[in-house]
């Protein structure tokens, strides 16, 4: 009897242990499931946040890029204050070289010129755009292809797929052709939400265009307003009336558009050869090492892994190298086409290095206006003097601004990138660095020695 009782007790204990084990296992399983669910939720949240950041960056970009913040826009004289023959056509710059000193071009006083600033993000294109925006006879648009990109799915602008690229480029060429003809209604089909009664407040970087912040397009400022800040234009001007904007475009003698979403100049051949247009392309290039450094500082989420490499000295295994290789491949292809002097670019192509513009902004701007065949307004010279002597602190604070200590900013990337990153960039972009006249560094000491310039003296004469 005693043995039976002992056996029963043992069985009960075993059953209790089994139950406890089962319960423990069940609790562990439940905990694991909860952890998995939490991890999945966190991953989804991270993906959503990443998508939102990328959308915000794409919207800023193209402010891409370098949209002016809180600097003043000198205003043109209103028509009633023009002298008897119309606006000034002679250069007001004392000691300025005349046409004889630049024999390739003569001033264009009759036919409308369609100017394109062709560049990539963070290469200084907003600065060049503002050099044109200050001219009283130029109607300027800041990156209208932003709307094409956002409508045709953002991924298309960065896609290397041939079909995707054709869709993006075809739509971009059609829109540019219409805008150069001052048909701004064509742009409305890409603006979201679609403008009602040809009126919208969603035009990308509207405040970067002086013509869109002046009468008759904007009534907030009168002829007595000598200076208008871009931020004030966006806040105080009513929603943009596309009809009035198109009228303002037709009243101007020339149209300039900044473009950073067309990879290379060969993609623009159909536009350049269009007999209805008088296109002149200013291709702006910059040292790829400087572009990389600027993008790392500006697009913090997209270039997060590059920041990790810079901070730790170790290259992440999943680093997206296409962010660098695409820039160099497009530069090499586009510059090679331009410098090979094809017949369809004769008199229509000028290559400008950002570093040359930074070191000699006034002289280089004169060369740009001579290429365009236009006299340079006094307001352009004043804007250059006011916007090329900014402090480096101001440049860092306003990443999208055009106010710069231009000479110091040209090679400031050397103090921001590690030697490993520079060495890799040089190996990847070796051909284009050589072609554009940028020197490679061979040691960390040479990289940080700012007394040695890495920009060779090289002249790129416009193809005439």
C-alpha cells in the first residue's frame, strides 16, 4: 500500500512538472510571438519613416538643391521708369570687356534665347540660376521637372531601366519645349493637386523666380519695393495665376530654366535641334568629391551609410555605390559629347566648372553672358557682390542657400571627407576627374593641405 501511495505521488509530481514545462513553453512561445510582432511593427514604422524622409528630400531637392533662403532679390525697374529706348542694353560694368574682346559672340537683340542650366544636384546650379534670374529681360523657372518626377513616380528619375528612362525623358522634353514657348498651362497637368481655374500655390520653388514675385503676377509688392526676400514672396503673394505668369513670360525677351533631372546632354538633342527653339546650354560641372561631400551633409537619410563610413572609417557592406558611380558616368558621357563638338551643339554649348565660378564669379559671369549674347545688367553685378562674400557658418546653416564665401566653399569638401572615401571616389571617377582637370590626392596629408589647390588651370572655350 505504501509503495502504491509513493507511486501515485511520483506520478502527480511528474504531471505537475509536465504542466509547468508546458506552461513555460507556452509563455515562451507567446513572448516570442509578441517580440516578433513588435519587431515587425518597428520595421514597418522604420520603412514608413524612411519613405517619408525620402519624399521630403526629393521635394527639397530639387529646392535641390540649393534654393535661396532669406536673401534679397534686387528688383528690376518697372516699365514706367525705363529710359526712352526701352531697358538698358549696354553693360553698366565699368572696365567691362566688349564684344571685340570676346569674338565668338555678338549681343542678341532680336531673337528670343532659350537658356538651359544643365547640372546635377549639389553642384551649384541654384547659384548659376540666380545669376540669370537677376537679369531684367530673363524669365527664370527653378527646376520645373520636379513636377514631372513626382507625377511619374519618384523612382523614375533615378532609374537606370531603359524603358523608365524613356518615359521620364520624353515627358521632360515635351514640358521643356512648352515652357520655352511660355505655355505654362502644359505644366498644370503635372502639378498636384491640379490647379483650379489656372491658379495654384504648389509650383515648386515659385519664390526663386523674380518674375513670379513681381507685378503683374504678384500684387503684394509695388515699384517702390527695392528688395524682396524670397520667403516674403511665398508668404505674401497670392496663389500663382498661371495665365498672368505666361503673360509675364511672353513679355520677357529670354527664358531660362534650371534642370537637374536630365542625366546627360545627349538626351536633349531633339530639343537643341528643334528649329522653333534657340536653345543655349550651360553645363555646370563640379568635382565629384565635392558633390559627394555636399550630398552627405544635405541628404542625411539617403546618404546615411556614407556618414557611417566617414564616422567609423569602415565602409558598410551594403553601401549604395550607385549614388556616386551614376554621377561620374553621366558627367563623363555628357562632357565627352559636349567637348567632341558635334554639329548640333555648334554655338549652343558652354561648359562651366563650379570651382572657376567660385574663384572668379564676376569674370565667369561675364563670359556666360557673352556666350548667351546678352548684356549684363548692373543688378547682376550687385547680386554677385552681395552673395559671394557670405561666411562659412551661414553656408552650413542654410544648406540650400546661394549666399556663400565662394572661394572658400569650392574646396571645403577636403576638410569633411576621410582619405579612404576620397581615395575610393578617385578610383571610381578617375576618367572624369582627369577630363575636367581635377587633381587626385595621394595621402591624407595632401588632402588636408589647403595651400595646394586640386583644380588645374584649364580653359573650356565655348563651342562656336
